C-alpha cells in the first residue's frame, strides 16, 4: 500500500509503480467513487481497450420457468 499527500489544491500524485501496473497515462479520465468511507479512483477505458475482456466467462445458468413473460 502506498501513501500520498493531499495538496492545498486537493490534488494527489498516483505513485509511479501504480501508474505502470494500471497502464495509466497523462490526461486519462478517472471516475471518483465514495464508497464505505473511502475514495476509489476508477480509470475510464476506451471501448477499444475493452474488447475481449470477458473472454472465457461462463454465461450458462439455469432459468426459472416464471421469469418468462
């Protein structure tokens, strides 16, 4: 876990190792989520980067008879 300091302008610097591991780049937009007493930054990804990210997911499941209209 890394520690950062909040600047007088309410800015933080994301540590280099985190930026590299997450593939972050300058100017990239982030979603800011307040959740359970903490702040989470979620990088927005280009739709082209999302291609194939669900590859191999198991989509089979049993349906109930009542869920049909």
